[in-house]
């Protein structure tokens, strides 16, 4: 072991340079794949390719452990070389802390089923926070350490050059280095461009529903009359949802009005059911409080949903004996999923019309969406407008693209 450590410490500078390069490539790959996974637009464009990108992100994230371990083996000698260089030592600790934090939170997100929603939700917050802090820092650090900026003859603005009124023997005096100027400019640019987005991220993260208020006020649906909430919905029986919904969609977000919205229950049923909006809002509704968990790691707690239990709609339609599966259609014309009859019969599976006493905005899947609290949210179909009873099994949109059919939280 001692001989191996001695070997590693030989050529110490070259090894550290190689380590910096590896760290750089790891950060680049994680950034690009992370942005593709985060952006709702890319979900529809990438399709099943998103699953491969997710695995690339996971594998490279795990690989980030290697440079951390490698550095720790070299750390003693390198740390001594940095004696008296406070800023460089601080930079080492910051970068190692970022890599370790990304790695740990990423592992918890990867194993979301094993750790449960509470841990995965906290891990996603930490992962995002480290990204918002770490990426600008790494960009800043990388740019300001370029070879061009390290060349003294190209990075210094000087005064006192020989000329009129200046003694030929006088030495030029540096008043401001180009490197210092670039550092300031890059830092100010990152602050101006990323600062507002970071503040919005913090606001959404720490809010208790303000972001949804904005979505409600910007709701593009135009359906009348508005559903009148039951007393348990307003004020919300659950006290108001805690957390912020992240808007993911595989298509452009649709909007609806009285002329283009309807709701159908058909297929292997005794009676086909059909409602327009005016008829649908007259149906009897119930209120329930439940948590909402996304497979990507975030959660919104204590949601007060108001709507019609799915089992009541199926009972009203009459399910034929041949029917085995409940196929669910989204009003975007693309997304579909399914539940077994046993799953659809659960008391808390709801065709929801109101959230916390307000109409569900189109960005959150309104005017009507499914809510399946015991399963991850890809089963809770947005813009629900048709339920079909079918004889066979059915594989939903994301399940065709690598998601598990087993969407249970645990």
C-alpha cells in the first residue's frame, strides 16, 4: 500500500492537472445531461432516449467518486504545497464539497424507492441548490484560470511607460491586471444573468403555494361556470399544500374552453357516459387530503383535492365482466396510462376538479386530472378527458419508455 501511495505521489503536478481535467469533463457531462433531464420540453422530444440520458447522468455521477478518492490519496502533499495560500485551499474544499454533495444527493435520488419520498424530496432540493451554487462557481473558477490569463505580459495594464515626462529608467507600474478585470467581469456577468433565476428558485422552493397562485392567475382554460368548492375545500381541509409543483409535460400545454372539452367513459361498460363541462361540474364531488409524489424526487404535501372518486364513475357506467384494465386518456392527445380494476377501485383514486379550493390550472393538468396518491405521479394523468375499459393489459406512455409499470410508492 505504501509503495502504491509513493507511486501516486510521483509526478504530483501532472496527476493533479489530469485530475482537474477529469473533474471538468465530469461537470460538463453532468450539466448537459442534467439540463436535458430537468427541462420539460425535452421530455417529449427525447422520448425513451431520456431514460438513456438518465443512466448516463447516474453513471457519470457515480464516477465522480473516483477523482475525489484519487485526490484524497494525494491530498497530504498537495495540501502542504498550498500552505499560506488560503484561497486555493478554500477552493479545494469547495470543489470537493460540491462533488461529495452531488454524489450523495444523486445516489439518494437514484435509489428513491428505497429511501422514500421524504429523503428523495430533500435530496432533490440539495442537488438543485448545489447546482445553482456550484456551476456558476466552477464556470468562474475555470475561466479565470485559463492559460491566457496566467501570461503576465498579456494580462497587465501598466502606467509609467517611457515617453514624454517619464524617465527612461522608470519601471512601469501595474495598476490593474487583466486577470483581475476578467475575474470581476465574469463574476458580475454570472451574478446578473443567474442571480434572478436563483432567487426565483429559492422563492419557489421556500414558498407554501405562491407559485401555484401565479399558475391559477395565468390559467389559460376558459370554462364556465367555475366549480363551486365544498366547505371542506375552502379553506382547504389540509391547511393548504406544502411544496411546489414542477411542471413537466411531453407536449405543449393544452388549454380548454366549453366548446372543445368533454368527458367520456366508454369501452367495455354497460352504459357509455358523456358530459360536457356544464354537466360535469354538476356531478357530486368529495374532498380528500393526500400527498403527491413525482418519480423524479419532488413532493407536494397535504393537498386538498375535490372531485369524483374513480370507482363511482366506473360503478355508474357498469363494468362488463370482460374488462380487466382502465385505460386513461389525456386531453393533449398523446399521453395515456392505465390502472388495473383493483387499483382503480381504491378509495383515494380521484378524478379531481379542484385543488386547495381553486380550479386546477392548465399547467397543473386542469381542468380535470387524475390523482392516484399511492402511486408516483406519472399515473396521475393530466387533462383527463376519457376513461376506457379494455379487456387486455396496457402499457402507458412512460412505461413504454423505460418507466416501471409498478408505480407504487413503496
